[in-house]
């Protein structure tokens, strides 16, 4: 059980907030078309389109979910 | 790569390359960087562009033209078709480009004019001193470099960070972005002499589907939908596109996939600051109704290149100076046009399919060869009076056009 919990954390890149709330943003790089639309709508500038992948700055991301909403292929999953 | 230039241009799309070429032609020392290892690739564009305007910036070369289109067909939700021939729709009908070759040609022209071009080189931050942008931190093959410049031009596209680093908020709200997917299809024997557009809330909410011929029977078939009309539990652009493909081209082969986000916000509050100018998609200069951005980007690139020369020659790269020589000129031209388009967009996205159909019926028989804005407004008036009210700001322009024609 403990091991499964750990794996989940690994997979979703979960972060524990100061509030104790678990949040996460997961970009499926196998699905992503690296168009950068998500970077353009991120209100905090937490995303960056490097060459063919998107990087997330976990400290800046507020898990608002706007990137998830506008992704043309649905490659982003934000869990609140 | 040196550590000091007159102008640093970030992003080698049409905006950046034209800016770099213009500044280099004036004799400035220019560095043009592109984060991708290949300029022009991957494509994030439907590749249609108006003919006349394109000729202002570049000599037409067959090697980057895929198709020469003479008309646009617009399909209303109920199937009513409006045909717009070349003479009237002007800017909307034109060439379909091969952006991979086109973008590279423009970057090569910048290089020929004397600009240094660096690919696989990404800006990771700006150098800001005394409230002035004085250069950028660049990364090339994993190594970081500090490059100083008298003026930095941000042409880094929809995913622009340059403006944000300088304190200009360029973030787009979902309603300010069209989220797009496109397939290049082969084996469907597409007619090559016209573009097609499909509108409707079922087919493409807040946007449209396009078919742009790409030469040899191929075509770009794509869709843009408004960011506010899609989401986690709603179909994505790619889902709408697959649905359309199944119905319209079930046997076509998809030989390329393209995704993208197109700014449709209209002009944003600020596109320059001390030592910095933003151009093209980075400055949200694409047209809110068509989503077209190439020509505006090139116009802005030229303005910014000239402004960089004027500002550096005058020894004044302050916001006040750049506002005078870059912001004001682009706002008076491109800015005015995109703000008018924004009015149309805001009206268009709220139309029901019934509205769109009745609009199409009233436009179907209008003789488009002689259509002016006034004729269009008259036709609209017959079709839908509320629509006319929503578009009332356009009257001012129509009135101006009438006055101009009479003089």
C-alpha cells in the first residue's frame, strides 16, 4: 500500500503545499505537440516551451488549470 | 557569438527575421537567435497569406509557394455557401506557403544583410540594469552566455517570455486564444484553386475549420476553437478535427500533424519598455477574426527594425522614445485593424447557428465583386438588426471609407 502511494506521487509529481493541500501538474510528453499554447495562457509564467518539451516551474505554478483547459490535444492534467 | 551587439532579436519567425534584416540593412550589429535547431520547424500555422501585402516585404519565390488561391468558400452551418472571389476579399485570398522554407529564407535574408544567426540558442532571462533591458542570458548546447545589446526585440511567439521578464503582462485568457489542430492530408485530391472555411457552433465553437490547398492534391485541414469554449470535460480541437475528417475525408492519409495557439486578444496595453520591443505573436498582433499573423508580424518586424536604428542613432532607447517610433505607428495601423477585428470576433463568437445561417442567406446573393463595407453592413441590416448594433463601431470606418471615396 505504501509502495503504491509512493508510485502515485512519482507519477503525478505531486507537491505538498504549505496549506497541506496536494496539487500537481502532469504533462504527458508522449501526447504533447509542443505548440506552446499552454505557455501563452499561464498567468504566472510557470511554463516554458524548451525545444520539443514543456517544463514546469513547480514553485510558480498555482495549479489554476488554464493550461489543461486550452491544450489542443489534452496532454496536460492538473490535479487539485 | 560576441558578448555585445546593437540589437538582439529573440525568435527567428517572420517577425524576428524581418526585424533583424531591417536593422542589419541599416548597418546595425545584429544577433538573431532561434531556440529550435531548425528554423521554421515544427510549423504552427495554416500557412495562408494575402498576396499583395506579402510582396511589400519579400520577393515572391516559387520554392516556398504551395498554392495560389483565387477564392474563398465559406460554409454556413446549414450548408449555405458564400463564394468570395479574389478581387474583393483582397487580403484573405492569396498564397498558401511552405513555412519551413519561407521562414528559413527570411532568416537567410537577415544573415545576408549582415545579421549573425544562431540556432538552438534560447533566451533564459533578460539582463536588466537601472530599469533598462540591456541584453539577455542565452543558452546554447547547455552552456550559458550573457549577451548585451542596446535594444532587445522579443519575437518569441505565442509562448513569449521576453515581455513577462521585462514586466509586461502578455498572458492570454482562454477567451483570448484560439486553440488549434491541423492535419496535412494526402490522397484526397483536394481542389487547389480555393480555400474553404466551415463555421458553426457544432463544428468549431468560436472558431472555424479551414481547408487550405498545399499543392499536388494535398491540403492543410485544420480547426481553431476559442479557448473559453473547450476544456477538461469538453471535446478538444483534435477531437473536433477527427470528427470532421471522418465525415469529409474518411480515406485521406495524414502526413503531418500541427498544433498551435493563436492570440486573438486584440492589441495589448504595452509592447515596449526601456530597451525592449515586442513584435508578432509575442506582441499579440495576430488578427482576432482570421487568426492570420504573418503579415502583421512582418509589418511590426519592419517597424521595430527601423525603430531600433532610429533609437540607437539618437542614443535614446527609453520607453518614451520607443513609444513614439514603434508603439504609436503600429497601433495606428496594425493595431487599429486588429481592434476592429476584435469587435467582429466578440460579436461572432456569440452568434447561434441560426444567426450564422440567416447571415449567410442574406450574403449569398450579394454581388461580391462590388462589395464595400457599406454594402456588407446593408446586407447585415436586412439579416439581423441586433448584429448591426453590436458592430456599430465599424460604422465610423464605413463612414470614413465613404468620405474617402467621394474625395
